[in-house]
């Protein structure tokens, strides 16, 4: 797989994640270009609200933005064949170290058990990605990156702020 293909695939994945972030930002600011759950909508927004305090919600939003930036940084590192840099980001910014930082930010908020399961699965996928990056084999790396991104998407499909 050549560098242009990697960049193209990566940009597509980052674009998909960006749609989730944009939709959430538009919802928060009250001016939506994407109308979710409107009358007559064949796909109402059925995600569960987390119902967090303002402080916990702010912490979670910051963590989600950092996750998106981490995915971008991993893809950028892959496009430059900087596998060690990508592994460091996967571990530190998406893996379990980020989970511990996020828990501090979220001011001891209580999350539903299913949310916690999804979050732990996301962090584990990121740790698995960090491990395979040393192989420098894109046929091994890209499916792990896809699983890591899918773990993000699964949570965003299930929950909203």
C-alpha cells in the first residue's frame, strides 16, 4: 500500500469521526445543519443521554476532541511511516493512560455500565493498535486502526451528551 492510499484512507476515517464531533457541536450550540430526531425524521436520535454534570461533560468533551486529534496524528504518522510515533500516540492518547486522565477530568461522574464497557473496549483496541504498529505492516496495522475507530463510533452511536 503506498503513501497516497494510506493518506486517503486516513483522511476518510478522520472525516467520518469529524461528522460525529460536528454533529455534537452543532447540537450543543443550537444551530444544526444535521437535524436529528426532528418530527417526521425516519431516523430519530435514539442515543442515551449520559446526564453528566457540567464539569464532567466539559471533561468528556475535551477527551473526545483529544481522541479525534490522536486518530489524526496516528494517520499522519503512518503517512510518514513513523510507526514508533504512531504507537506512542495510540498508547498515550487513546489507550489506558488517557482513561486515567479522563477519569480525573470527569470529576468522579458515574457512567452507565454499558458506557464503561464501550470505553474499556476502545482503550483496549488502542493498546492493541499500539502493539502492532511496530510490525510496520500496513496489512496488519490498518485493520487494527479500523477496529480502534469502530470502538469510538460504537460509543458515539449509543450515547450523547
